[in-house]
């Protein structure tokens, strides 16, 4: 039990890598506060799990984040682990369809040897750009700011989800790689600031992982991503949860400010 008597908060807990992380942390002895925007799947996922408390909130709303962390403090008087997995790749489902259409066209043009220049830039509204940054970047920042003051009592570990999209130059709507590259930079600065309190801060930059977010972009997109990877398979969220556990536990005691990329070798650092 690598996390016996430890208290953790996980965002994006209703689905994919966040959900798998909650399950892995609980298996290793932690009490987990599972946070997600979507209450119904969150409750369904953990209704029979005694070590999990669920909180439905939008991480881009700093006062809700602050209230949630106050609850953790009131009930546990400590926080050892924060996993920031909540994120979106597009601002809404209509924009997801728009991105899918352009990706489809790009992939077909490449197959047919046709020239095609995608135009993501002119289709992104102010609100689209702000919404993705609000969730992926600002929401992650709000979580860390509120968690850090509580963690300073005991030390701890924070894991932020970035993406290969923030490390490579891939044609896509710029809000997503902008938010994920910013997470890499923020991880380093906060790691340096919190090191005196024995709080470690690291990031994960996955490529295609078999979750709802990835499935939403379709098989063609999956094939295109696999073409970039030396290891020709999509990873499962449970595999990534093993790395989350490593970073959350003392086994990674000398890692801070790092970005590890579970990407089948698409990014080698
Ligand atoms: N799946 C991939 O291939 C992949 C690749 C690289 C990076 N990532 C990143 O990994 C993280 C986890 O992704 P996943 O694939 O498990 O996604 P997912 O879509 O399965 O889960 C994300 C969860 O975040 C929640 N969420 C969204 N907006 C929220 C908000 N404002 N407040 C609270 N919760 C919110 C969603 O409801 C959802 O349950 C994300 O940050 C994503 O950007 C995923």
C-alpha cells in the first residue's frame, strides 16, 4: 500500500485517465476526493467505493475550487496528492465536429497525395479560445493554488496532465496545445516554488490514450497518431494510472518539475 493514510484529490475523475487514477490510488490505500463537472457519471463510477468522496464542480470556477479544498481541509486536515486530469480538447461538441471534419479532410488529402491547408485559425472564436484555456490552464492553476496551501503542512505530490500536443508542432486548433504547453511551463515554475515545502510537481504528456476524449476523434485520427509513434498501439488509461501512482508516491521522491511522456515514443526527451 504505497499511499496508506494519504489523502488525494483527483479532477476529471468521472472518465478516462482521471477515473483510472482514482481507482489506482484507492487500491493503494488513499482516501480520494473525486472531482468532475459531470455529476451523474461521477456518482455512478464511485457509488460503491467507500474510500471515495465525490464533488461535482467546474474547475474553471475558482470559488467552487476553493470551497472544495476547504471541505477537504475540514474533513481530513491534510492533503498529500493532487492529480489534475480534467481537460477538454474542444470548447463544445459542435466545435468537435468542425475539428473532425478538417482532420478528415487532412487525412484524405495526405492519402491521395493532394495539397490541403487546414484553416483552424479563422474558425476559432474569442469564446472558444477562452473556454479551453479557462478549463485546461486556469482550472489547473486554481486547483494547484488552493491545494498548495493545505499541502504545505505535510509535503505532497502534484501531477498535471499536459499532452504531446503541447510539445510537438501538430496542425490543430491552437487553444489545446497552448493550454498544454503552458501546463509544462507552469509545472516547472511551481515545482521550483514549492520544493522548500517538500511538494513535488510533475506533468504527464500522453499521446493517444484509449479514453472518451480520444475515441471522440475517430479511427482515422487514431491511425494518423499511431503513424507518429514507434510503438504502434494506443495505451489504456489503467497503464497511465501506474505512472500517476509512481509520481504520487515516495517512489518518485527525486522527481520534480519533470514532464514524462507516455506516448509510445512519439516524443522522446
Ligand atoms: N486521451 C488522450 O489521448 C489524451 C492525450 C493527451 C492528453 N490528454 C489529457 O489527459 C487528461 C485526461 O483526458 P482523458 O482522455 O481521460 O479525457 P476524458 O474526456 O475521458 O475525461 C476528462 C474528464 O474531465 C472532465 N471535465 C471537463 N471539463 C471539466 C471542468 N471544467 N471541470 C471539471 N471537470 C471537467 C470531463 O467531464 C471528463 O470526465 C486531459 O487533460 C486531456 O487533455 C488526453
